[in-house]
């Protein structure tokens, strides 16, 4: 990895906009960062941060910063409208200034979409090189630029960041600890201790049994959905269902709704759309426009393109290609494969399983926006010249306080691999619970409170 450069670009202060809201003020800040840190003098990108300050007396020149690293990859930070609520309120009440980073390629930080710069590049090789700059290593270097600008003039100890990281944000935090621990005061990781694996197929091999278990729990909770899902599956198999945006709702695309099993909506959100679909089929023998919109917008594969085309490569390091790791893992799990029934629906009486946070090569056919990236999507799956994401030796020597929560049945981040990571990070404290699936940080303030308390002991 090339050394980090101190040649930073100062923020244009005229770009800072203050927005007052309950509990304090949010400053919208834009920073200029190199696209490629190996060639920092060439192209630059814009990175956006919302800087939250409590209405309670806070010295912006001395109060510590807590930087939030969002999950994904490919999702922007939440848009906070009340600074007294949720985990943001907890951090602000403890005297932190909170930084909500839109990671590069998301939100207002030079987002990746079909209209962005990447698809305008003349060759596929240039497009791949561009996308290589949107992984955790570059995100962390952006954070270092932002940290140095916002803490300019402070002592080294007072210029460090506290990191709060959710899901993929925990991957980024671990990269931060690997290469720039001098910029970090403490780290809190929720559902995001990364798998330190050589081949991402190992990730999916660990997650498939968990996803199978969640399918069984879903159908034990909603027993009649076994028949309902088969009714939907037969309709999708025998009819071409065109969505309002032009995409096709295939059976395999419908089965991806299991992605919600670990999120905020959970089982109930999938059950609701199953009920809506079956009601339409029973009454009008097709899906209504309202239901078609629900089906189309159920997940973020198209609106957050990085989430799809860079999802498997976020695990890869030098010499490793993702090579459709999820598909390979499913082929190795015969029982799970048989319950997916992508090719043909057979009323066997066994539940038709939903898939989870899984990426498939056929998504370029079923999702129009992903189809625009098809060549790049496939090229990234075959690419093996990736940068180093973690320094295992540095993690073993770690001196930064780290606390993390892991969830027993998390369908996105495998517990066994997270435990291996925790054992690598010297001094890390881990809390394992079955009270939440993956989104504990967003549903219960006790999660952030407990993790912060673990750091003080």
C-alpha cells in the first residue's frame, strides 16, 4: 500500500451550510479528496459529511469527534432530523461532535450510478481501475483527510476520532486500525467485525446455514406463507411480470426479498408483500400497480449500485478474485440449493427458500440499472489485483480500545468469522447476543450505551 499523503485540500468554507433542528445544528460539509491515492495529483472527488453539534454548550474547537461509518457497501449515512434521539442523541449527550460520512460513491459523495463518470470512461480496464478506488482502504484515507482538516491546531491526542461503525462500517474501522491507528481514540463496532478470509466463498458458506435457519423460522411464524409463496412462484414462472421501471420480476428476484430478514422490517415486511401479492392474484389475477411498485422498490440493488457490483470484491485482497463466490457456495450446499428452485417450481410441500445478502451474476439480466453495468460487473468479479485491506500483524499489536457486538443469527455477517476477527484484534472486547439480528444499533439505545461502557472498564 502506498503511504498516505499529507497533501490535503482545504475545505472551501463557503460550502458549509448550517441547518438548525431539534437538539442542535447540522453543518453540511464537502471535502475534496484524491480519487486514487496511488496517484493523488490526478483526479479528485467530492466527499460529504454532516457535522452534528448539540445545542448544549459544546466547544467545536476542543470537543471530540465521533465518526459514523455506515453499513453497505454503497449506502449513505442516515439523514438525522432530531439530534436528541437514537444513538446520535446518546453520542451528543456524552459531549461528542458527530460526523455522518457519506462514504465515497454514496449519497452526496460522488455517487456511483449509471450517469456517473465511471461508465463514461473509454475502456473496461479504466472502469475497473476507477471502481477499485471505492473500497474500505480509500474510504479510510478520506477519513484521515477529513480528520486532519477538522482537528487542525489540536494536539495529537485531541485530534483522534472515536469510530462508531455498523456492518460494513466495521470492515472500514478494522482497515483504519490496520493502517492509521494513530488517528483513532477508540472503536465501537456493531454487527461488523469483518471476516479475515482469503476467498469470499468462505463467507457465504458460513452464512447459508444461517439463512436456511431464518427461512425455517419465517415459515414457522407464517405457516400459510408456504402455500402463498408457491402461488406467487407459479405466477412468476408462467407470466412475464414487467415492473414500472422496466425490470422483470422473476422468481429468483422475488426470492431475494429474504435480504430483509436481518433488517428493520424483518420477517413482517416479507410477509406483508406476500399477502399483498396473493390478494391481487386472488382478486384480479395479476399484480396491481401499487404492488408492482412495492416489488420494485423492496431492496436497494439498483438505487445503490456499489452494493451490488462491489459487494463480493469488498472481501478480496491481492491475488483473489470473487468469481461469483455466493453462486459457488450454493453449488456446494445441495440442501439449500434444492430449496431455491430457481429453474423450476415444483409443489413438493417443502418451503421455497428466500436468499439473503447474496449477489448473483444473473442480476444484470433482471435489474435494468445493473444491466447498464454488466460488463463492469463481470470484470470486477474476475479481477484479482486488489489492494491490501487488513494488516493482521498490526491488528495483533493493536492498542486502541475496541468493543463490538455480534449477533448469533446475523444473516449478513457470520458469527464464527467475526469471532476469529475479534481474536486477532488485540484487546478487543466482544459482546454476543441473540436479542437482535443485525440492526440492534438502530432499534435500541442500550446497544451503543453498553458498548461505550465496555470501553470504560
